[in-house]
């Protein structure tokens, strides 16, 4: 019973956290995020364009609220946009007002 209660507390902690993105990029999977980062570091514009055109990654130039933040401690976070409930991943450095 204690394990179930502890799991419920942990899950509610993740879902209670809210923050926002502003001037960031995000992707639909961790693999695509890794591809985006690698392409950015090597100036591989073909890969960057492919990820964006195919809808696997996108840039954000306006403040957009996110929720349900899960941080595995590997430099990225998984979250949901509050307006669409769409899941995405981004680099931790892009998340604002997140502790």
C-alpha cells in the first residue's frame, strides 16, 4: 500500500509542475531530438530541414505553456502542451519557470 501511495505522489508531482517554452525547439521523440541536436552541432541543414518538414521537430517563437514535465536528468524533458495536450520533448535549457 505504501508503494502505491508513493507512486501516486510521484505521478501527481510530475503532473502538477507547469512551465513554458519561449524561443525553443521541440520534437516528437527523443531520437528526433538527438538528431536535431547533432545536426545543429554539425551544421547539417539537410537533416534539420528534413526533421522540420516531416513534422518531427519544430521551432517555437512565442510563449507556450507546458505541463506534465518529466525530467529523467539527461538534459531533456518530456512534457505536454497545455492547449493541445500534445506530447513532445525538448532540451531542459529551454524550459522556463521550472525548478
